[in-house]
C-alpha cells in the first residue's frame, strides 16, 4: 500500500462516497481509478503505491460498494458518471485527469470522457467490457457460463441496468482525441480458444474509440490484470501521464 494522504467520506447531493487520495499533486495529471462491477477501491491496491510516487491518485467506492452508502438512484453508468463528476468537483481535483477503468469501470470512464471531454487527458481501459458484449460475445459461451453471468447481477446494477449502461456508452460513442491504452487479458479463465480470440478482437476494436489508441495484451493475465501483472497497468499509466 502507498501512503494515503487523505481518507474521507464525501457527501454528494444524494449519497456519501468513501474516497482515498494517494500521493501528492505535482505538475502531472491526477489519476482517477474506477473498479469493475461489484468491486471497489481495494482492487487497485497492487498498483496505487507506485503510481502515487508519480502523481496524485484518487480511488473511491461507488455507491453501495465498499464503505460507501447505498444510493436511491438507479445503478447505471449515467448515474455513476454524474456521481464521479460531483465527487471530483467537491474534492477540487484539477482537470484534465487520467481515467483508469477496469471491466465495467471502463464503461463508466468512456462515458465520462464523452460527456466531459475537456476534463480528460487520457484513458486506460483494463480488460474493459465492450458495449456489444451481450450481442457478440455471450452467444459463443457455454450455457453454464451464460447462466452464471446472469446470476452475478446482485451486487450493484441489476442485469437490465447493466445492459442499459452498455447501450448508453454505445449510443454516445464519439471519436476521442486523447491518448488511450487498452489492456487485454490474454489468459481468461474458462475461455475456449475461440472465445479468447474473439475477446482479443473486441478489445482491439476499443482502440478505435480514440485517434491515439494502443493495445497491449497481458499474456499471463486473467480478468484482473492489475493483480496478475500489475506492472503492465503501472507502465500504461506512466505512459499516459507522460503523453498527457
């Protein structure tokens, strides 16, 4: 763990969010990290120490997760992006920032960058969920996988809210003009060769959401690249901070 400069509960209009700030603001953009579905700030523990030596890092628990309060608002990316924007405003985080999103967090940060392009200097998608996941990827998976996938939606968004988030990011997609790094897990658990190849292909397609995108395949990583090969995530963030 890195040195925590601040650990606080931030009161938004509708909910109180638990937030940690590592490192100190220097002459580089602040890095803001958004965890995957049902996950929270702890998922970044393996990377915040080194990144915080470079610049300020903000991690937080989305509403209803970790130590944050539950929200009465629907758990869609639309709402989560509003909450993140309000959180950063209250914290007086200087913009533009580097946004890092794992899995579903990647959907959130993509929507954030679309809605607030002047606030974002770079994006890092860590094995992010493609917006066409349901239509293109799920159908090639086993029935057991699909059943398990549907049953997971109890921790945060329900299934319909999650799918609405994927549709929203697809409908709002524009070509960004900022540095983008896409990290793809090259060793997904329980994936056939066909499934892994399609996953790699769909991750490669995400590079096209920016005019300045790059794909890196983490060959020894499952879905949690930040745990399996943290240095790949750290190096990608360093590159984005340098290029921003």
